[in-house]
C-alpha cells in the first residue's frame, strides 16, 4: 500500500529566515496551478456543503461497465445523478463518472470502488444544489458502511480545527443499473469538496510539485495538521510527496498551507485493511506516533494544544449519542480521545511525544511517498 523512504535531514528544523522563504517562494510559484480562481467562484450559488443534512443520491446508468472499469486509467462513463434533500422534490443531472483511488480501486480490496463525479461537460443549472461544481469525489463502503461513517467524522473533526480543510457531505447512496434494471439498497457514502473550489474558497492555488520541505509550510498550519494527525492516529501522510495531502499557496499570505485527506487508514477509523508503515515500527494503526518534524522549542506548540483543549467538547459531541455509530465504537473513541488529552496535559509525557521526531531513529526521518510515487 505504500512506498517508504528513510532519509536523514540534518537541517530539518523550522526556520525563521524570512529571506530564505521569500527566495523559495519566488522559485516555487512557477509550479503553482494556474487555474483561474474566477472560474471557481461560488457567489450566489447553492452551497452543497453548507448543510449537515443527509442527502439522497442515486446513480443511474450502465453500472456494471462503470464498476468493472478499474484499470490504471479508468474511463468516464455517462450517467444520471438523482438527488433529493429532505422536504424537496427529486432532481436529476447528467454527468460523467469514473472509478478512482489506489488501494480502494482494486477489486481484490473493495467490492465497490470510490468514484469521481465530473460535471465539466454537463454543468448543473444555477438553481441546482450542484451548481458550480466541477469534480467531486464520492467515498463508498469498501468493507463496511461503518468505516465510511468513521472516515466522514474524521473530516468533520478537521473542519472544526481549521477552515483550510476539505468539506464533506454525508449521503445515502444507491446504484440503478439500467442493464439489469436493478436498484441497490442505499448505503452511507460521502462527497468531498473539489480541490479547486477549496483553493478558490481560501484565496489560494494548488501547488503541484513534490519535494516541498515540510518546514516551508506555514508553521501554524503545519502544527495544526500534525497534531490532528496524532489525535486521530494518522501516520499515512507526507508533505514531500503530497501523499494524502494537498498543498495550497495562499496569495494573500505568500505562504503554503497543507490540507490532509483520505483517512481510511487512521487509528480512529481502524478499517480492516489498515496497517502501519513498517518504517514506523508500530504494532497497529491505533498506536499513536507524532510525525511532525523536529522542533527544539516545543513551547511553540502550546497555542496549538490550547486550541485542541478548547475544541475538546465539540470533538466529543460528534460521537456522544450519535445514532449512526455503534455504542462500542463511541465508547472506544472517547477513550482514544481521553488518551490524547491525558498526554497533552502532562508536560513530561507531552515533551516525550512531540520531541520524538528529533531523535536519530525518530519519525522526522521517515518520508512516506505513497503508491503513486
């Protein structure tokens, strides 16, 4: 599921040299995506992700051809998307759809692959809930609906931490196979915000080159992301290879921001196929290890940890009494969070955890490149 590179970076420290960063930015900007922000403006259009209400989705077409097209370069298939919000009438849109993903695309791993919706050749009318959308990812059950719900909530946690995050919308999703006139039972699934719309929403552009050094990321952004990763037990990411990570260049701040995604392999989700990277020497994905880079002055983490303390009630509220989740999972999740807060509230334990990347065998020396690299 991964490729791993173990490297030593003697200079892997946060740098306060504004001159060095400015010089880097001047050269880096030539690799920033040139998609015009004006093309993705959402002014006066319905906000697909502005509600937590579950939306009903039904995909109609030659479902067999779509699902079986799982090669390295899957094609788009013309389909119809039926959707309905609570209290409204059903509406229908034409769109193109293809399978996507790496591990979850393969038939030996998942019965149904994740999908990508493409509206570029079939733009939704301005009155449609999907108005202004270009591309959307849909996460569907791979080995159980419960893991979809768990991954969805991981996104919602990060939405609480920062607006520099992918927004998501929970759905009940079904297939209508016109070849056999078969309608599947609806299952939980969720839509993920288009990356270009995320960039436009935050006044930035996508940076599409690898090997950006982690210390080049805006410090607050990187610390929020890496502490969040520690909270949910996520070790499956890297800045250098943009593995499960998008990088935005913010024009107004002249700074880079990291935006994580794909949380099916994290400890909080504990999907059946989740395994930690061998290079990290972990027993399971539930075992936490901090994968930020080395900081000699750990006091710079204090404001970020304070934010996590303030957000604690809102994190717990996502799970407490959530009727979509099993009672046992709610209990284990709240216990998992309790362990996190016990760690960050104990100075000795906190220093041990967050200084680990500085050690010669620490996680600051492990770079996960991902399957595509």
